[in-house]
C-alpha cells in the first residue's frame, strides 16, 4: 500500500472531465474510490484520516496548475479524508444520480467509519453542502456566502443565476435551513452588506447556527478565498466558539486587495481623509503597485 499522500502528488492538469476521472480510477490509485454519477457528476473519495471533509466543486474551477480540488490541499494540511462531488456542468447538484449516491452512503453506512464529518460549501455550492449534510447527523457545516434555496417560491428576491429557475428545488434535498437541523454546528460566513447573502443567511436561524459577517466582501467568495482563510475557518471548528477564528479572518482581509479597494471607496465617499491616508499608507506598504491608492494619497496631499 502506498502512502495516502500519493493522490496529492498527481499531476491532473489539462485533462477533460472524463479523462480526469479515468486517471483517478486506475487500479494503482487504490486509496481513491471514484463513482461515476451519470455523465455530468462524479464522487471521489480519498481515504486518509478519521475526519472526512465533504465538498462540492465545479470541474472548470479546479486548480489550473495541478488539476486538484481546493479541498485536497486543505485536507492534506490537517490529515483529513475528502469526499469531493464534482460536476462537469454546474446544475446545483440537482440530479437523481447524486441523490441516489447519498442514499447509498446512508444504506452502506460509509460515513459511520469517520469520527467527524464536515460539509463545506462556497457560493453556489453552499446549497448542496447544506442540503446533503442531512445524511450525516451531528456533522459540522460551514458555508461561505450561504444559499438556502433557489426555489422561486421561497427566494423570489434572489435574481442571481436565472438558469437555476428551471431546476426543481421543491422535492428532495431542497431547503438548507431545515436539512441542517440535525447538524452539530452550522457556521455561516457572509457579507451582511450584500442583501442576497444576508437574506439567505437569515433563513438559517436554528440554535446550531453561528453567523459571522465580514462586511465589504462584495465579490464572489470563490474569488477571494485563499488557503489561509479556508484553513482558519475550518480550524475554527475545533474551538468551543468559532468566533475565536473571526479575529483571524478579519485580519486576513487586510491582505486582500479587493477588500482594501472597497474600504478605500467607503472612506473616500464618507470624506474621512485621516482614515483614507492611513489606509493608503498601509496598502502601499503591502502592495507597491497600487495606482488607486497612490492617486488617493496624491489627492490628499494636493488638498493639504
């Protein structure tokens, strides 16, 4: 038996969806179990530890350098196993083959082999992470930019992703807040200044829900999340209160150019020259090539 880190060393870049799965399904990759779920979905189980991290990912968004799901790097850091649900074409994982797969996991008691199960969802995939977590009572759920449902009846105010309107969000595995009731903890990380995110998050109001709002993240979570922020948020699950990780995540924002630009817009709009100057000086100490901050600082010096 090879070392279970073997899969993390495979170069899977530049492959089509089917070829990617075929490589992992080869007999020599005996620490990886691949399930083909129709033509558009697949499940990849990498057994490497007593904690299982379950994620939902789009094949087109895998790491371009390695061809790996982002969850593999995170799980490798902690020595965790991973269950990655992949899709070639994103349809919110609303497919009978996917439902049947999770039914089989329950029937076979697959998740019972793990001491701990964590469901992680980011932006659109947060819906799947929430609803399918129901198969693992007392699991932990962490959602970045939560989506409770895309039902036109329950979320008609959310006009994002209009293609989702043709999908069925009324039958099985549909409403996240109800299906996370049996989870040990549901951590919702969102931008409260984003009305859609705030309204979806508000629907998760059970006693097991912890709300962590990071204002001014007015961009897709998938674009701003980095390795450190993901690691800190997952590490938060080890604390009695995940708010202990909030401080770390707030500090991480100071290294995010998108956040700093949004903060600059706010200080300039509110005519706060002292704060604008401090922000510009801080940003320029971190990022030498930041023309917007150079311009704002020059403008302040001109007025002075």
